[in-house]
């Protein structure tokens, strides 16, 4: 199994967390570096651990920090991200977010890499900006049903996190049923958004098994077959071995 989006540098026991993940069958992780310091720490973890691949970028919350996106991303990533727009929080001016998002879309196109997109309270503008990007798109921690028609029309990958397991997340489960089998992904977004069976605890890669189980149940899929399908989807979009 694979966790397609984990902030391993935010875990104070990342090696132990990865061991726990392997014990439940989660043997691959796409680890996210958000900004220069996070990317350095994430690269150090990946160098010491097997089965960890790096994605890096400047998060929309960091858009006003003067980060050098090209330096953050480097040449060893499987994707540029997470990047995007977040108008729900006021961590960075919207114009800075737009500029940095556009710069990183251009960088991903230059590098021939997919993008991992963060979108919150900015659905229409995110969709408009992505329309100019021809490469693969992963909508991370999908929580914007308004984006589903766009995702389906443009063949985006849609990644579900632990919030799809929450009792009131009916809209997300409806979306999960609509995503084609060759475009669905699962993630933890750890240390955030622990799935319902461990809600309130710190999240970590092992917990993606709960999200996979919930997705299989809501879609009527065999859990093992869905896990295999998600692994194949991740290998395709991120060019994993």
C-alpha cells in the first residue's frame, strides 16, 4: 500500500512511524517538503529510509516568504507540490499566492512533473489557473465537491484523506464513488486529519489503511483490489518504480 501525501518532517519519530506503516503493509510514501527547511528535512528522511519519494514546493501559506521555488523543488522530486491557493486562511496575500502558484506550474511544466494541488476556498480560480497546465494534476486532500466536475472532465487524480471517513462527510463519499478507478488516490496528510478510527490522535502513514477501508466500503470495492489499484495509479502519476 501507499500513502501518497505525508509530511514526514512534521513527525518527531518518522523512522519509527515508517516502521509501523510497513508492519501494516504500507511500504511506500510520497513525502512532502513545504518550503526550503521542510524540503531539506524530508530529503534527509528519504535518504535514510527505503520506500520514500519526495515531492516539494512552496505552499500557498508560504507565498509571501520569499522562498525560491526552483531551489526548493530541486531535481529529485516525483512531483511539484503541494502548491495552490488557500483563501480560507490569511497567511499570505492572494496576489502572492497567485504569483507563486503560476511560477510553480511553469516550473512543473519545464521539469515534466505532475503537480500536487492544495485548494481551499479558491475553487474557481484554482480551476482557471490549472486549465493552462497540461501535465498531470493531483487534487490533494480532496474536500471541494465543487471541483469534482472539473476533475472528471480533465482526468485529474483525486486523492482522499482521513476526512472522508468522518460521519458527516457524505459529500466526500459521494465524490469518492464518482472518481474513476484509474484516477483515485489515498493519503494521510499526516500529521493532520487522522481517520475516524484514530481521530484525535496524531496521524501517520500507517493510518492510511483506515482511509482505504472507508473508500472501499463506500465504493463497493474489494479492499485489496482497491489498494492495488491506488498503488498502480500512484506509480503511474509519480513515475514510481
